[in-house]
């Protein structure tokens, strides 16, 4: 095997292992990293939203857990801030 090909394959292998280790660290475990990538890949795409674009309309549940509202209903004179995440 040619030395250049051997070093190239070694470099690609190191990068693949490094990415896997980084994802495993961020996700919590290798199993969680695989599930995260498996779930995210079909939905990853470049969107067309830009700064200043209108927010896409969707139905959200209020903090009381029962009331539902549309994002478009809340956009008016004041900014609307949506926080996605867990605070537990």
C-alpha cells in the first residue's frame, strides 16, 4: 500500500473516531450519540429564514399546559421570545 494512501486512511480514521468521541461526550453516551444522529439526519436542512423574516406559524401550548395559541396571534407591537430547552 502506498504511504500517502496509508496516511490518508489513518487521518480519516482519526477524524471519524474524534467526531464520534466528541458526539458521545456531548450526548452523554455513544448510544445517545447514535440516536441523536439517527433522529437529526432526516430533518437537517438549510432553512430560508433570515434576520427579520416573519416567524413560521405554528400552534404552541402555554405554560398552563392546556391553553393553545398560534404564534401569529402573539406577534404584534412587542417582540415574542420562544425558549426551547429544559430548565430542570
